[in-house]
């Protein structure tokens, strides 16, 4: 199984640096195109930190400081 771990450093409304992390399964051969698409979306459109039925928290693209990615390849039984 291959997973991508994405960390988005951003400034909260009070100006403090925070990090939002997401981890999901991906196809290893699609990693580069998925990576580019994620960077484009976050840096141009921002991202939703929380998206629930009663609460929505949006981080605008101007508040994003850095995006880092890790490709994690885990084999069954290891």
C-alpha cells in the first residue's frame, strides 16, 4: 500500500503558525500529477481546514506558508 502524507503550514486568524496534515492512499505512479494538482488547488484557491455539517473553516491561499509531501510505501506484513 502506498500513502501520501501532506502537511500544510498556514497562519491562523491570530497570526500563529499551524500545520494541517492529511494522509490518504494513492497510486504511486500518479503521485507527481496528484502532487501538482494539490499544490495548484491550495495555492490558488486555499483549503478547508474543517468542513462539517455545522462548521466550515476556510484558510485563504494568502495564509498558506508551505506544503510538504511524504510518499509512504508500506508492504503488507512489515
